[in-house]
C-alpha cells in the first residue's frame, strides 16, 4: 500500500511539473507577473532619462548604471551676478549653459580657449534674460557650434536679437528646450531637459531650460532661473523622471522665489552651487534659501565667495576645486 501511495504521489508531481513547464513556455508563468515586469522596467529607467513606465518614481538613483570611465567636469565660471557653466563630458564632448552678461563675453570666450576647446557641441541659453545669454552671441561667433538649445520664448531686447543673428549667421537652427529632449554628450553621460513644462508664464524666469546630467551614480541639476512655478510643475512629473541629484545649481541666484522646500525634498542634493555676484543689488542669495540648504546639511559653494568652481565626478563621487575669485 505504501509503495502504491508513493507511486501515486510521484505521478502527481510529474503531472504538475509538466503543466508548469507548459505554462512557462506559453508566457504565463506565475513566477513573472505583470507587476514584476513593471518593477523591472522602473529600475531600468531610473537613469535620469524619460521613462515610458508610468509607475517610475523619484526614489530611484543612478547607482544601477554600469561602471563608467573617465571624468565629468563641470566648471561654474565666475561671471558675477550671472550664470555660465562649462561641461566637459568623458566622451570629449563640450556643453555650455549660458554665457553671462554682455560685458562677460570676453571673460567667457577666454576661459573656454584656455581649456583648449575649439568646438562647443551643445550651447544652451536657458532663457532670454541678459545675465544668461548676454555673452552667447560672442561665443557662437568665436567657436564652432554643434547645436543650440533655447526655450521657445521670444524677447524684444537687442541682446536676444544679437543671439538670433549669431545663430543665423552660422547657419544654425535652434532646438526648442522642451521636456523630454535628450542631449547627446556621448557614451557615459546622459542629459535630458526637464523644463519648461508650460508656455504661458508671467515670469520669464519660469521659461528656463532645466537640465539634468547623470554620470555613473552621480548627477547634476541645472535650473537656470526657474522659480517655484516651474519647480511645482516638475514635482508633478516625478512619475516620469527623476529629480534627485548629487549637485543642485540653485535657481535664480539663490533668490527666495525659487528652491522651495518640496523641491529640495525631492532633489535631495549633497552639494549646492549658487552663481551670484559679490555685494549685488538684489541681496542674493536670500537668507531663507541659505537656511533651507543648511538645515538639510547641504554643502554650499558660491561664486561670490569661492570664485570659479570646478566640480569633477568620477562616476562615484564629486570633488570640488576652487580657482581665484574674480567676481565683480
């Protein structure tokens, strides 16, 4: 009787195994449900690029990216009460985000030349204010340019017209800075535009192109002058892309109309960079903004106090090097 019982159990086990194998071959294996497929996609897509997975969240990081080689350099050039950021990707490609005021054109061009750079693969004018695009026409005139990125917002100033003429004279076209546009920095680094997310802002600052660059497990968020309106729109889109970044370029020179508590909560930076002029007329950066960063234990660098600052990422950590102070 015992032998017959064991034989029956063995036959039943074989039948179950055969049925399971058949289900697996037909793509209905209970070991890999639709929910687990979504989870796998979410992990795969948490790399700072737009995700097709509607369940993606801001809790991911770039730590799951394959090991990288080389370094990513980010030069926060001291141009006083203005923005100018030079990025040297490990692939050798170069990006420039903004170019200071009109009077900074010589300083910016000279700095780029000293880096032995003859071509800028990507040039970004975050928005039409003079303290961001003032030197951009001179840069476009001086160097070989691959691509120009600007938001789809026109302006009536001579500064803006000068930039448009420089682009036209070089036979270039402007790529609109729109959410989801990916920028080619070559192998190892990914860059994507996260804002603007609207087209009808009262404040020109909210048209600012916001760009996130990821390299290995490190990342940088460049916010131009984006204020709390733009920040709130980005917060609503965190199911689509990641905001969390190792280094935050603080919006609008540290003004109180940017860098909200909720935005900082999701970006969760280790370091903050404030591009600001010494003893400027706007009292930037605002003490409220500095307090928010201090309360979170964020290490803050400022061009008015530290001069030009170079952040270097090896894909695992970011180190900072300061140059001489040249703030106006």
